[in-house]
C-alpha cells in the first residue's frame, strides 16, 4: 500500500503518456480534465453535470481516454471542463486504478491500494471473472409460479430493423449452442429487443412485463445487515468487496416454467 499526502495523485494519460495531476474527488461520478490530452478530441456527446455550480450545465465528453497509474490501466469517457480549478479523479477511475481517499491523523490521504501476491493467494479463486462462456449458473432450476387460470400471455413482437436482426442472429445461435435457450412450441409470447453495445455487437433483451404481472411474487428473506456485521470477529483487520455491478448470469428455469418465457 503506497501513500501520498493530500488528496492529489499524478497519472499518465494517452499514448503520449502525458502527466496529469488530479484532485481525488469521491463525490464525482466521472473524471474530468482542464485541457485536452494530446491526440484526443471532444466528441459530439454531452453530459449533464450537477453540483459543480448552482445550476446544472452540460459539458463535452472525451471518449475512451487511456489512463495509467498504480501499476494499472483504465479506459474511461472523461468530461472536458476547462473552467474548473483542477482535474478531478472521479469514482470511475478510482475503482479501475484502486485509488482511495481515507482520513488519517487529521488529513485526507490518497492511498494506492496494491494487491500483493501473498494477499492474492489467500483469495478464493472462485471470485475472479472467467473469460468465455455465457455465465450459466450451476444452481437448482428456478420455479416461477403463476397465478391460477391465467390466459395465454401474448404480446406482439415489436418491429426490428434489418441491422438489429443481423446483430441478434449470432447471439441467439450462441445461446442455443450453450443450452441457455431451447426451441419450443408455446401458447405464450413476449417481445424481444436488440440493444446495440458500444463495440457494435448486440445484446438480447426480452420484455417480460406481462409475465411479471401474472407471476406470483416471491419475497426473499434478507438477513439484517447489523446481524451480519456482528458475526465479524473483532480481530479481523482486512476486508474485501466483490464488485458485481457489471456481472450478469443466466439462471436455469424449471422445465414447467420455461413455457411462459417463449418468444419468436
């Protein structure tokens, strides 16, 4: 763990490795710079900023800026804000580069959190992401109970562009190949949507609102967080957090429940 005094940190930006000094701002969601890094231009996209001034305002975005520091590298869309007093390191890069601000002896101190090999060896291997596959969970199939005597759930398919159909075709083939989707005959139908991602590929989204209306809601019992915290031994000093914000899984359905999730 490396330490710097004051909530300031120096990082390298872009292919030219320009050195920028940032004020680490835990209240900022996105990072911003006062001047354009070499080789970058602002895009046509804009972002609304709140809290920096009395009224919200819009700023231009610098897309996919490469940032290096703390033996790590990140790519983010940065805000171009030449009127600020300093460059701001927001939570987007704080997470990617493992940079934290903590109070220490009356000062706000920047700490570069470095995962040493001896710490890494003590982490359960199952928490690390794996490449490939479709994130099909190895769990007992989920049963979705429906209200009694419901009519067939049928919603007409939305019009899909030719580009969207072409983008979904390899996605559907891959899901069928991995056993996540299967061919069936069903009286039920709900629409699907092609959602274009930044890289130009597509994601499959299914509109299941009508299915949700007919399903019997389950209320999971969640343990009181104070009860969980009370079970942590008092002599433990190291804690870890598993970041699941970008995690997606495919949950298997009971055979009797699959018919309600059909689409064409």
